[in-house]
C-alpha cells in the first residue's frame, strides 16, 4: 500500500501535537487531518462544511474523552454507516479502564492503544502502527 491518510480525532491540543509530531516525519504518512471531537469526525467523513475537500482516511485514530461527541459514540456512528464502516478505527486514549476497552471493542474498534506519557514510547507505537498497517494487513483502499 502507498502512503496513508490518517484522521486524528483528539481534543487535547498537546496530545494532538505530540501524535502529529511522531507521525509527520514518517515515510508511510501521506497526510494527517485533525479534528477535535467525534461530531467533527462525522462531518469530516461526510465531507460537510468545512471539510468538503477532505480526503477519505485510511485509518482513524480516535480519543475517547472529548466534548460534544466522545470517541465511543463517534465509533458506533462510524461503524453504523455503510459508507465508512470499512475504515479501521484505532482508539488512542489515556484510559486504561476495562469498561472503556470492552465498550470500544463491542463498538467494533479495530485496536485499542493507551497513550504513553513518554514521547519515545509514542515513537515506538508509531513504528508498530507503520509495520502493521502498511506491511502486514491489506486495507480496503489502495
């Protein structure tokens, strides 16, 4: 597969910055889009204003605890829409609660990753994402 288009759904600007920093220099990333809540993620996917020119992502990285629409609710909406349910959603969150993990997988999350506190651990996660999503699995869009 070529380079990936990623939608990062994250309300915390510092966390969003760190994730973007860890990913932007990677050779497997074509573009990273960022929105701050689940409602905006749905609008992004539907290409509603102001996202009319947005490209469909190959992967969605979704936080859980966000205002307006949290990641769990957005996950269920995305997986409930025929046009978008094929897009893998990876929950990338600070929560390690069993209830959140179970709810995410019941909502058809493709993976659940707890955000590390350390930038080097985040870099290791990005490397793992790269190896898995570009070298191991076949995504529906080429």
